[in-house]
């Protein structure tokens, strides 16, 4: 569906540039068919200035209610999880700039999520410079308004540098760098067989200056043998500078340490079924970690989904259970999720999920999360 308004803008006395304002929507089936590597949804409001430039706008907001019981202590709160505003300016068809801000963030230096400039030489080779999501793990690069889990899996948060890693910090999976990306080998049905991304990043995280002389190499390769199926692998090879002391007393605050990651996963979307799973390994100094998840969403009735998820994370694979119990924080955990979601209109939904976290060496937790999401 598309609504169009035509205007003209006079430039000096020499020419008039036609201005077209259009409102574009996407069908439910098209939205459900989007894969992880498609990134954020196309913007519904587009302003075109002749054949020269375009402006596109989009946003979404998520309000949460969370009820948590941990070690016999209950807490509950209402919160505004995200208010994301995005804009893209496209010049001369191939040159574009993108900006994303989170107006709901309570941390001042976390408001700006992304700003980058990209030049599309050809579909097979695009060059991007600025701050954006690192191409590591499928769940990390999916827009939160399309994730079936209301809180991202703990294994992804920890291993992708989103939250929970005391050495790297809570950097929401983003960094500053230069990346090449593109699609290769177009199939007869229109999809591409391969999608790749590879780049050099500071390795320091979101909205901060580089804190050592090293750079991270981050890459992702996605193979799509058929429409709806993606086989993925990604890696991070680098050296970080510790923001805090390691909980395992292996890295001191301010010390450079090896920070490597590798992941393998798949995503399958066909009809009523949406299945995604990933497994990842990490190395921080001398400490090895691993984790992964399996997520399944099934369309039971029109606009109504049932969601299941299993998530596992072990922050130090060398420690026995007895050794982990001596530490002040939970080192290994498994989480089980079941939930329902109803898509009111397009990307607007109401969802409710129950999560049980078996933390093995720490207090178990029960959580009930309800979310209302609007997208515009």
C-alpha cells in the first residue's frame, strides 16, 4: 500500500525539483519472511527529491512490565525498553547515510546507536564506515522489533558484547569501524546464495574512543541454499582492553587481553514455522566460554504465535561445578522460555513470556515479561 503526495521545490531561479512523499507498508507475510541479515525494516515514510535524493524515516517503541522472583525476593516494574528513531538519507542512488538513536536510554552516551556512511558500488560489494552492529551472531543483527524473545538470549548478550561481559562492557553489539558487505550469486527465484560481511573495528565498543593500539577483525558468512534457509558462521579476532577486573582473576582492569569469538547457526522460515539456533565459543585471555540457544515460533492462528526458547551459557568451561559455587556470581546457566504474541497490526504487537533460569551455581530465577510494541 502506498500513499503519494507530489510537490515541487524551486532551487534558485534555474530549476524546479519534484518532491514526492509516500507512505509504504509491508504485508504480514513479507515481514515474517525477512531474515536476520535483512537488518532493520524498510522505512514506511519516504520523501523523494526528484531523482537526486531520498529521505526515509522509521521508528519503534517498546514498553515492558516485568515481574521477577529470585532467591525468594520478588520485584516488579514498568519500563520503557526502547524508543528507536531512524533516518536514512540516500544521495545519487549509491551513496547513503544512516542514523539511529534510542531516546529511552538512561545512559547519555548510549543514545546514539548507529551512524554510518555507505557506498553501494554493486550489490556484491558495499563499503560502510562509522558506528554500527558488529557482524557477529544472527540474533545480534536482527532488529529487536522482529525478535520473538522479548529479552535477547543471555548467551548472545554475553558473547556478542551486548551486555553482561564485565571485561568488554555493555556495548549493545556495536562498534566503530570499516566494513565491506554484499550479496553474491543470485538464484532464479531472486534470492542470493551468499551474503558476507567483513571489517576492521576499534574493539572498544559503542560511542567511545579506541582504548588500545589493536584492532578487531569481525566477519560473517551466510549461505542460503534455498529461500527461507540461512546457514551462518561468524568470528571476532582481536584484543580488548579490560574495563573491569575479570571475575576469574585472570585479567586486570586496564590490561590488554585476547578476545576471540566464533559462532555457527541457522535460521529457517517456512510457512507457519520460524526456527533459529546458534552456538558460540569465546576466549577472554586464558578463559574459554561457550553458549547457545534454540528458538522456535509457530503461527497457531492468524497473527497469533506461540514462542519457545532454550538458552545456555557457561562463562568458564574449565571450572567444575564445585569451583563455580565458590564464585560470587553465577557462571553457568540454562533458561527456558514459553510465550504468546499477538500482532495487532503489521509490526505492532502485544506479547507475554515466562522465563525460568536455572543458574546451576546461583539462585534460580522466575520472570514474567509483557511487552507492548508499536512501530511507525
